[in-house]
C-alpha cells in the first residue's frame, strides 16, 4: 500500500495538515448519538420529535439553499446545527420550523458573504411560517449558547472537499472528468436528508461517498481511499 504522505502533488502536505486538524476537531462537533437514537425510536404522536419530522425539515432547508443559491457548505453547517440541537434538547414538533430556520440563518451568516445574508423577515415570509423576527432571534441566541458560541465547525463537506482535492491531483486530466465534485456534493446532500447517516462521523461519511464513486468509475483511487481510511484511524473498511 502507498503511504498517504507520498501522494504526488506539491499541495498535499498542506492539505494533509488541514485534514489532521479536521480529524482532531470532528468529535467536538458531532450530535449526541444517544439523542439521535431517541429521535429514531420515537413514535409520531404529535408531541415528540421523530426521524420523519427531522428529515422533512432538512429537505425544507435544502429547498431554501437552492432557492437562494447558497453553497453545500452552508447546508452541511445548517444540518450539523440542527442535529446537534435536536440530539440535546427536547423540541416539540410545533417549534421545529423556528429551530430549523434559525439553524439555516446562523449557517448562512457563518459560511456566506455578509452581503448575501437575507433579512430575517424575508426568510420567514418565504418559508411561510407564522413566528416573528423576535422569535427567530431568540432561537438563534439559544442555538449559539448550545453550540458554545462556535458557529464554524467541522462538517462532512469540509472532509469531502479535502479528500477530493488530494485525490483529484493524482488523476490524469482525462480521468478527472469522471471525478466530479458537484456529483459528490449532490450525494452528500442526499445523505444529510437521512438522520441515520448523521450518526456517522463526518470523515467516515465523506470518505464513504468518495469510495462509492471510486468503485463505480475510478478503481485506481481505491488504494488511496484505503490510505485515507488508515490515516484517519477508521475502524471499519470503507465500502
């Protein structure tokens, strides 16, 4: 097996340094697994959060991302905030819209240019919710407190971006055409819409998406994917 440090590109050392930093930080930015399992096991009685309600809310956030033309990074951040909050707090379904939109608003302000941040009143109007701007601001403050005031966190998108950058540099120009980052982003968005996949570490989720793509089109990348797995101390083989 080739060692990951020997991958042939001048940018690899810096990218690997970034990867090591993300690996060190990712456990601090994950939802509580016990909280996610509780949501998955909940029955829909109108009073408790369920996996179905959570997944519907994430799909609504994705629709807003597309409507405003925001990035996958922003979507990944919003989903991270939502899952971390839902896994720690008992949220009634009637409050889910306010929580979700607050996660979206906070993610936009963290990841997008300031000039692109829509007014809170416009967000509420477009989303067709009945709560007020004051409600949204209060929820945003609660979110920030639960996130320990750190809106910039390690997400699967950041891992996906790094893995793709390193692997792409080791492909010929012809083969790069078959390793589209946009396709990987689309797969990540689909994964975010399923609460079951939020239980995976961001690094594992991102590398699994890469591995699936490599198995289908670029088998020569599988050895490098395995190198990433070993480098990242992943217990299970990525398939």
